[in-house]
């Protein structure tokens, strides 16, 4: 009897585990189908099975992400997905063996469609999921697989964010602050409001008063005064006034940076998280900056007492690569690593404690960088690609780091330039994977709707991404719609290929916002105005368009990487943003 009972009990337990397994696999399967791999799957599945351009798809994803797994909606939605799965037969990841959590989803999200980096590894794995939901392997496209090898370890970013959200209902270890980014945020800080916030911050934001006096404090105050009383610049051959908020102040600030700025780079820290620049892909900005900063002769000082700024040379990309525990859905250990690093720095040197970190800075392009640095590194000047007003971006302290998609580390400026106006045959162009909630809305309204609006999902692969680049060069306007996060490499790409950027990403602080007047060379469209996009673009008179196009060309040099930095290039501009913020927030 007892034995029978026990074995029945076992059976029931097994069944229960089985059920749990199925539930997770369903959710997992769902994740695989949308939205992260939408682009891949499109080519594998017949289109009618996969909702490609429906905004509610993403809404449902959101629900799934944030609801308990038992949530009715997720199950309902998951039912549909499992159908797809069983029809098409692709791999589900192991479930029970994964501590009841999902496979981490690897993919760079905002990257341009054809970027090989859109794809990633889990495709390679074959696994059983619970009983008998076993299936074929997805990674049959070896060419894709090969092309992503060098990126493949690197993860995820935006999807990482997703994973965290999902797991937040199971694991309390995961920060939940990113949840809201997957749904439209009602509250929008417009660019003109951002301008006001910036000015206000200059008037009011002050970092911690230093614990003891140093000459550098006086030097910063002096610099501030000189910038505020800058001689008026008229017709500087190198600086085209209309693209700046105030070209006189910018010019003076830049000159003072060149003359006076000293940066101390901490030598502590083990590779690869510290001191290992990674130079290609969509997170390349942080790597290029690190490489050029550490090698710099002009600004770097070995004497920390002379330093106005202290650089913490870590890579948010390498941090994830080195420490993220696959399937853990937690970046607690990544944050802990940074905290330990800062503790070590603070214990060994007196400089951190002097200002509470306010004269320290970091440069991070990974999507997780804001959440990784918002606690122990909160006082630092954070130069971040993911510059989101709703993610804790502090005007006057933090800086918006351009996201640059470097395809070739040897020749970062390959293919630079675009068609002349008369050869810009397309009104507006967008192509990209359906990451986030905005792009599905964009496609819903504009895909195949109007010959002037070349709005696509992911473009088919082409050699060297030539289709994508061709469209960018031959379009008047390039739509930079946010993916999972506010930032997108398209903004810099548009400038690179001389296409007027149209930014559709509420609450995104555009790069070098302190000095550049984005409204003079780009169009910023609220997410809610997507249905009206064509009218908005057509309402811009040709004369105005031509002046924006000319300004795009003028601003281009600020976004170019050079192996040996040149005046006003992106390296110097990133450093300038940090310098400028420090100057305007210093106290003594
Ligand atoms: C999203 O889920 C809701 C509720 O189940 C459903 O009404 C709606 O049709 C779904 N949208 C899509 C595109 O699946
Ligand atoms: C999911 O599918 C099962 C079996 O087909 C069905 O009984 C159940 O009602 C479905 N769930 C939802 C939420 O539609
Ligand atoms: C489950 O999590 C524990 C603790 O995080 C880890 O040691 C173990 O390797 C994990 N198991 C699997 C199968 O991932
Ligand atoms: C899975 O299916 C195979 C054959 O279809 C069968 O032999 C095996 O017992 C099944 N496994 C489970 C766990 O049901
Ligand atoms: C993969 O690439 C090789 C050469 O690079 C090519 O010959 C082959 O057709 C490609 N296979 C697929 C499936 O595209
Ligand atoms: C991948 O990286 C290794 C070393 O980092 C390099 O030798 C190799 O050429 C790279 N492969 C590709 C396909 O870029
Ligand atoms: C499920 O959702 C409810 C309401 O949103 C929440 O109170 C509860 O804590 C959730 N349960 C888990 C396990 O997350
Ligand atoms: C730019 O800044 C300088 C120095 O503060 C000031 O004199 C000038 O009026 C400003 N120019 C504009 C256009 O705001
Ligand atoms: C800085 O402050 C921390 C905590 O207050 C302390 O542990 C550390 O020893 C201090 N550093 C130095 C160099 O005094």
C-alpha cells in the first residue's frame, strides 16, 4: 500500500514537474518566436504564422514579461506559440535543468537589420524540453553562425533586459527598474523640455562639496567663468554656428579642455572587464573611447593630484561577457563586481572619497550600463549610450554617448557620405528587426503603404550590408526608431551616410546634447505621431530640408572615430561632454 502510494506520489510529482516544464517551455518558445528572433524566424517560417507587424504583439509580449507565469494571458498567448513551434519544429531550450528559468536570449537589439549581430547562439543548441517536445536545430545557417562568432559571446543587451523582466517575477535578485521600458511611456520629456532641464542643471546642479580643497577645484571654477564669458564667435571656419546651442561657449570650453584638462586613468583592475577595449559591433563606442583614452598623451596625467577627472576604464560589454551567468537572469554579480572595484579604488586612493566620486567618470554603451552604475557609481559622470530620461539620466551630470556601429575596426570611416540631394530618391527609410514596441507600430502604419515611405522589417542579408547602406545614402530622411532601448546606432549611421535623422524615441537624450542643437539638423517625432509621419516630413519645406542636410554634413565630424584622434572628432567630443558637465557641476 505504502509503496503504491509512494510510487503514485512519485508519479504525481513527475507529472507536476512535467507540467512546470511545459509551462516554461511554452513561455520560452514564445520568447523565441517574438520578438527577439523575429528577424531570424521570418526567414524560416512562413510569414502568415508569425505576426510581424502588429503592435499588439508587443503589447502581449509586455504582458508576458511582467505577468506571473500563471497569468491567463501568457498562457493563452503561449498556446498560440506552441502551435507554431510544433508546426515548424524548432528547438526549445531545456527548462527544468535551468533552474526554472529561461535561456538567456542573445541578440543585439538596436543593431541595423542586416547586422550579423542580430543573431546569436542559442540557435546552436539542441535540447529536449520536458518530455518529447524535442525538435530540430535552428542553427542550420552556418553562414550566419560563422559570421557572428566573434560577437556571439556577447550578449544581449536589450534582450538581456527582457530576460530580467521576465525573471523578475521569479527571482527577487533582479532589478525591476527596466520593466516600464517595454511599454509606451505616457510621460514624455520633449527636447525643448530637455533643453530647459539642461540650463536649469547648470544653474542649480552641484556635485558634492569636496572634503578638502584642491587646486583643481579652483581651476574648474575658473574654466566655468571663462566659458560663461566666452568671446562671441562669428564665422569660425571649423565650427558651423547653427548646429550648436551656443557655439561661443562650446568653442571656449573645447579650447580650455585642450589647454588644461588632465585625466587620471586608474591602473587597477583586471582584464578583461577593465582595460580591454572591444572595437567592433554596436557597443564599440565604449571600447574605442577606452583604447584612445588610455593611449592618450595630451590629457592623461600620471599625477592624480593634478587630475580634474578620474576615468574608471571598465567595459560594460566585457562585464557582461565575463561575468553574466547564463540563465541566471541576474546581473547582481556584475553590479557587485563594480562595487568591489570602486571599494578597492576608494580604499587605495583618497580621490574617490574627496568628491564622493563626482569627478570620476565611466563610459558605457551596453544596455545594462545604466542599471549597473546607478547605485555605487551614481555620483559619477556617466557617459551612456542608453541615455534615457526615464532610466535615471541626470541632466548636467550624465552624458549621452553616441552609439556607433563599427563594422570595420581598421577603417571605421568606410563608406562615409551620402548622395547629393538630387539623387536622394526616397523620402523616408527604415529597416530593422521588430524590437520593442515602437517599430511594430511604425510598420503597421507604413510598411507597404506608400511608395515614398520605404519602411521595412529586417532587410534580407546583403554583402557588406549594402542594401541598407544604399537606402540610407539615397534617402532624404532616415527613421531612427527605438528598439528595446531608447538608443539606436541609426542616429549616427544617418549622419554618417548623410541622411537627415528622424528620431522616434521618446525620452531619448541625443548624443552631445550639452552642445549640439539637435533640432537644427534632425527631426524629432513623438512616438504617438507615427501615424502622421509622412505629413510631418512633407510639411518641412525644401529649403529647410536643405539646410538640415547641410548641417548633417557639418556635424558629421563630431561622430567619426579616428585611430589617431583629431580635433573635434567623436573621441574629443565624448571627453568634452564629460569635461563640460564637470565644469558646470563643480563646487569648491
Ligand atoms: C494580445 O492579447 C490580447 C488579449 O489576449 C488579444 O485580445 C489580442 O488580440 C492579442 N494581440 C495579438 C496581436 O495577438
Ligand atoms: C490552451 O490550450 C488548451 C488545450 O488546447 C486549452 O484547453 C486552453 O483553454 C488553452 N488556454 C487558453 C488560455 O486559451
Ligand atoms: C542552478 O543554479 C545554481 C546556483 O545558481 C548553479 O550552481 C547551478 O549550476 C544551476 N544549475 C543549472 C543547471 O544551471
Ligand atoms: C518520447 O518519445 C519517444 C518516441 O516518440 C518515446 O520513446 C519516449 O519514451 C518519449 N519520452 C517521454 C519522456 O515521453
Ligand atoms: C555559405 O557560404 C558559402 C561561401 O561563403 C556559400 O557557398 C554557401 O552557399 C553559403 N550557404 C548558405 C546556406 O548561404
Ligand atoms: C574573430 O576574432 C579572432 C580573434 O579575436 C580573429 O582572429 C578572427 O579573425 C575573427 N574572426 C572573424 C570572422 O572576424
Ligand atoms: C503575481 O502577481 C501579483 C499581482 O501582480 C503579485 O502580487 C504577486 O507577487 C505575483 N507573484 C509572483 C510569484 O510574482
Ligand atoms: C552664448 O554664450 C555667450 C557667453 O555666455 C553669450 O554672451 C551669448 O549671448 C550666447 N549666445 C547665444 C546665441 O545665446
Ligand atoms: C574612503 O571611505 C571609505 C568608506 O567611508 C573607507 O572605507 C576608505 O578607507 C576611505 N578611503 C581612504 C583612502 O581613506
